[in-house]
C-alpha cells in the first residue's frame, strides 16, 4: 500500500535525523535548525513576518 511506503520513508527520515543529532549539544541542534530554516527561506524566496505581540506566559 502506498500509504505504508510513505510512512516508512518518513520513519527512516526521522531516524536519520535523530542519528545525526543525538550526540550534539542542544545549542548545536538549534544552530543547525536555524541555518536550515534560513536556507529554505532563501531558496523559496520567503519573507516571514513576526507578530509584534509576544505570547502570554502562564
């Protein structure tokens, strides 16, 4: 079934990311995510805007 194949591909992708990041410090993982986000924004020519309101803390 096609859905099962897609799900298996997502699981493999998730496992690969986990394996590549499991020994990194949280700061390193966050830096990697920020870098990848900037790359995607640039490639897709996205200009994201931020909300001026900060979420309320509870």
